[in-house]
């Protein structure tokens, strides 16, 4: 079994409806990944659990949609 990794991103997504739309688009782009937002966090966290590199596709999709997205340090 492949080991899964988790990448955490800071975003400017602020509402559940937008987060759900983005989550659906990311799920389509990265099948098999577990994706969720934590909008209660001050950084509006996006977490992606995956087996392959996702930083580039996630940030590209988010930027293409007009949202800020950066790997959380």
C-alpha cells in the first residue's frame, strides 16, 4: 500500500458554498485524493491527502479560479 501524504494550503476562500465547488473541481483533477477545507481556521485551510505531488495542480487551479493559495509553512 502506498503511503499517503498531506499538504496544507492557506487560502482566501471564505464561504462553504465556494469551498464545496472548489473541492469538487479539485476532486475531479486529483482523483483518489481526500480534500477538505477548514474555514474556521484563520488561514482558511485547504488540506489535500494524496499519493502523488499535488502542490502545482492545486495552486494552479486555485489561482485560475481567482483565489489565493499557498503552501502553509
